[in-house]
C-alpha cells in the first residue's frame, strides 16, 4: 500500500515541512511539502536519505527496554509503556523522598524546540532547578 503523508524533518530545529511517500511501511520518497505553506530550508539532509536511514535503522529504539544483564553487557528485555512509565515514576518518587527533589538532574543533548521547555516544566513541577543543555538557550 502506498500513502502520502504531510510531515516534517526533525533532524534540526528548522523542522522543515515535508511530504513522505510510504510504501509497505518504508519511506520511498521524501520531498518538499508545497501544500501546507510551512517553510523549508534546502539542505543536503532534506533529500530524505537521513530520514529514511533513521526510520529503517535496525538499532532504532521503538519501544521501552529494561536492562537485564550487567551494564555494558547488552542484555535487554522489552517491556510495555505502562511498565516503563511506572518504573520511572517509582524511581523518581524514591529519589525525591530519600534525597530531596534537587538530587534529580536532567540533561538534554541537543534540544531542538519544545523538548527543552517541557523538561524545564517537568523539573519545575518536580522541584529541581537542575537542568542542563550544551546549547545556550
Ligand atoms: S531539512 Fe535540513 S534544515 Fe530542514 S529540518 Fe531537516 S536538517 Fe534541518
């Protein structure tokens, strides 16, 4: 089955508007979205090679995993989203109750847009001022 979907490139903060043609779950064509009126910046990445490579990369993380072996051993078990969220919530609650909210720190590798704002809001609600990014925002 072949479908066309209006989407965007998320490789950098420009979020260029794009149209992806998907066939049997694979991106077979990636082009500028001329319908939405949203902007695009012509760059080498826009040709879609990188977007297709990312979506098809066998190492792409598509669901939560729990480490089952020693750190670095590479042993993982698939878990549900509910179990992942409960595990994280339990651990954060334990940290907060044992050491205080400031003991928690968050880092964002390269925030492109809203993720930094969301993380700031989360840290604020949690009670920690400790959020870091390599970018000067
Ligand atoms: S097409 Fe290029 S400029 Fe636009 S979001 Fe992707 S990487 Fe950034």
